[in-house]
């Protein structure tokens, strides 16, 4: 299939065909996150606390994999749009090799740092033991994660969204099935507790990579991994990291935010850490589907930008913004109506459920407006403007929210810290709209 369909088909049907498979995949991925946390919560609240404390480092590993994959995706799409097929192959080949190197470094580094990292937030020996048991297994699959996500971005860059959907669904469904079997020891499976949750996640990731490898062998795509591309090419590597590093920082900043907030809230009560951890699990059910639309947008906007189709770039951005807004509006309604039942899925203490429900209702006030920053950031990454995308994320995860959370917590108490989330989304949306419009007008003039 010729990739020129990305600049020839009508915008709305094209975006829908690219985004819907990824939205479905992200919904199942969100369900996996919810199910995983639900089963871990059945072990004990200590287990849920351990999972919440490990999450920032786990998210950082995923951030490196996804962020660098975004760099691979953007460079391939732009090169294909400009008709530079050899350079697209070089970008894919270099990207895959570098992804393996990243995975090896992260496996060793993250496992080594976890005892110190966890001890910064808790002195409870049970929580520490569970956190280390989970992280040591989960982080051992870092190379698999890097390879799987690199293949995902290569297939997405050439418009093969159904393949990425099949791979993601296979891994997530495998994980959902294995979670209760390995955590509780059903039938012939051993009872592994929180270690079983980590192993189920890793085996799901292995299956996802296996599907990509099979698809790569069987399906003809316009980008291939080639030995003759394994030569030094500083310009390609700079472009990969030029988009990839800001994208990694974009995705890693939530880990920094959660770690700082955990440190801030842990001094008041462990229940606040649990509430924060539950919220970040729940919000994946919103932001992952929205991210699925953005994943459909990135190769389209990059290809059309490379081909000089600036009018289609604007149309793609506007359509994605509207679709993301619909998802966020639905999420706001769900959180307002069923905040306590949602919290009750992961906590059994009435005080935690009540406080968590109040927190969720406050935070969801910023969901709808956040569609602006989510769409703008993803569009800029697709255009290869990683630094500009990073500016938006810095506003969202550091510049506004951390000072706001600190001031609200110390001035009004920990129950008011949740207002920092919607305040941040409002401020960041304004900044995102300005940065995106200025960047696009400058480069299309």
C-alpha cells in the first residue's frame, strides 16, 4: 500500500481510520491498567501503596520507550512525505539499535536505584519489600518494552494502525488474563502476589513484541530495517534525539510530578499517596484514548508537513482537538457522577474513598480544557518540533502545578492540593494554543 494516501484522502475519514484502531487499543490498555491495579488492591492497601510508589520509575521507562519512538515516528513520516525513502530506512534502523541500548541501560540503572528511591517515600518494611519485588521483575523487561514500542512507531509512521492495534490488544488481553492467575495462584499457576502482577505485565509485553516481529516478516511496508543503513549518520541521529529527547521529557515529567507530590503528601498521611496513585490509574482511561487519537494524528501531520500540505496540517489539528475534547467531556461527566464508586474499586477504607471522591471531582474540572495542550503537544511532535512540545509539558507538569500544589498544601491543607490540577490545565491550555499557533505560522509562512 502506497503511503501517499496520507495526503490524498479526505481529512476526517483519514483521521478516523488512523485513530480509531489506536483509540480501541488505548481503551483496552487503559482497562489493563485498571484491572492490574484492581487485582493488586485485593492483596492489600500496602500493595497498592507499593505499586503507586513504583509507578513514577515505571512511567519513566515507558517514557523513554514511547518518547524515543515518537522521534522515530516523526523522522520516518517527514522523510516519507518528502520522498526520502533511504533516509526513512536509516531512521528506522538507527532507532531500533539505539532503543536496545536504552533498554539495557535502563534495566541496570532502574533496578539499582529502586531501594534508595523507595526508601525516600516510606519506611514500612512491607511496602518496601513489595515495591522491590514488583520493580525487579517489571524492569527486567525494559529491552522488550523498547523494541516493542519502536516497532509500534515504525508501523504507525507508515499508516499500519491495524497492526499496532492487533499487537497492543494481544499484549493487554494476555496481561488481563494472567493477572489473577499469577497473583492469586489459580489452578496450576503459583501464587506470586505482587510479583505475579509484574510477571503478567512482562509476558504481555513479550507477546506484543512477538506480534510485531511476525507482522514485520509477513507484511510489506515502505520502511525496512537494513544492514547497509548501520553506518554513522549524525544528521539522522540528531533528528531522532531532537524530537525523541523532548518527547521523553514530556512523558517523564509526570514521574517527576508524582514523586514530588508523593513526598509532599506522604508527610500528612499515606492515604493521600494512595489517592494520588488511584487517580493516575483512573486518568489513563481518559488520556490513553485521547493519546490514541494523537497517535493517529502524528504520522498524518508529519507526512503532510513534509509534503508541504499546510492546509491539511491545520485541518488535522482542528479535527483532533474536537475529538479529544469529546473524550474529555465524557470523562468529566463520569467522574462527577461516580467519583466514590471509582475510588472504591481500589480502596476499602471509607475515609480514603470519601476523600478520593472529593479529590476526583476537583481534578476533573480541568479535563476538558486539557484537550488543547494534549493535542498541541502531540501535533508539534508530529511536526518534528520537540522543543516547542516540551515547553507545553514543562508548564503542565513543573512550572505551574508544583508551585501551586506547594502553596495550596501549606496554606490551606493537603485536601486543597487537588485544585492545583485544574488551575494548571487552564494556564497550560493558553500557553499551548499560543506556542502551537506561533510555531505553525512561522514555519508555514
